């Protein structure tokens, strides 16, 4: 088997050696090859008995050609970046030990994303110095927090995944830049993915508000966490102006939390611990968190 591209470039197609064919018999031969770089019109040539193992009077009728066209891959892959499982806004606060996951997904079901040279990741530190982040030496390993772990795509799910788990010891504004393309050279977008984020190493809970306020049916609680760890325990106590606790909201009700800005899944409906509707008026709330026993 030989394939010829539009520029007359020849590619040998792997094929097995078959046993001889007896009179009246037939067999099906097959071979596979990568069409990357062969967009356009091509031809596939098949030659039988190429080494003349079986002497023949004529050989010209042992050749056959099939013409085919390869459509170029012109679709941009989709780039997705998350911090601790969250899509952040520019300038958001993130953990000082974030789990940054970069995924590139391609619609092409035949050419797997497996080349680390197609990706360039840069991190700009608060001092303004930009450093390129390099990959681990082999897929699936993680030995250095300053390098990126990667998992090549496994077809048909053509998705390349990068995990980066730095320790960001300096407080301030960071910026990450990601350049990515698929195996055909299609960029993930007209511009690089670029976003800034803030790191505050001290563990705090701030900017605790409820919204809407005042409310008639329900209100949710919004707050900001900093540091590198989320509290092991958290609860919100709602009190009357005299200090009597009428409702306690525990962490399993609050829902998942992460470093950065949070809004509770729970919405308080103005009822007390027993489900009775409280009177209209002003109430206070207090947030209590426990981190590493403190």
C-alpha cells in the first residue's frame, strides 16, 4: 500500500504479508495511516506481489488506485481553565495552594491531543516577573509542584488535561497565560487565555453579607475565604436583637465552599429552628468557623 498526497509525496502504509492464494480463493487486505498533513486530493495505490515472489507473465494488472479527499481540520479546540473546580472572574481571590486544571478538548475523533509542545503556560508573580511553567517528564506523574502534570487524550474523548498545583507564598496579584492548539495547529482562540487572580495567605472569612436584604421570601449568605484551606466546620447563627438564637445553619446545609467568593446554596426563609415563621423585624447573624482546631 502506498498513499500519495497532492504534492506527490509518498507514504508507505503498513501491511501484513499474506499466505499464497489458491485458485478460487480470495482475501481482504487492510492497512492504516495517519492523514494529518494530507488535506486535499490524494490517491491510495495497491500493489499485489510487489517482490515477485510468485513469477508472473504480466505485472501491470497488479496495480490499482483509489482516489480520496481529506478534509482539513479547521475547527478550533475548546480551552477550559478552573481553579479548585471553579471558573473564576478576573481579579478573584483563590487559594494559596490552588489546583489549576487546564483542559483542551478537540472535536477531531482521529488525531489525539498528545503533544506537550502544543501548550505554553506562563505565570506572572506579584513582583511582575513572568515565568514559563514546564511539564513533568512523563504523563501521569507528579513529583514537582513547580511543574505541570499532564494526561494525554484517549480517543474518542479527545481531551488533553493539565494539572498545576503551585504553592504561592507571596501575597498579591498573579496572572496566568495559556497558549494552546490542537494537533492540526488550530489555536484555542484568537487570543491567549489570560486571567489575573489574588492570593492572600492568611486564613480569614470576610465580606459576610446576606442578599437580598431586606427580604420577604428568602435570603442567601455571601462571604469571602482566604488562605489555602477551607474551614473543617462552619455554621451561621441567626439571632434576635436580644441575642436569642432562633436558627442555626450548619455546613451540610450551607453547601460546598471554596477559597474565594462564595454564595450559600442554602436560602433562609425567615423561619426558626422548628419551622415556625418569625415576626417581621431586624435580626442579627454570626458566622463561626473552625480551621485546624481553632
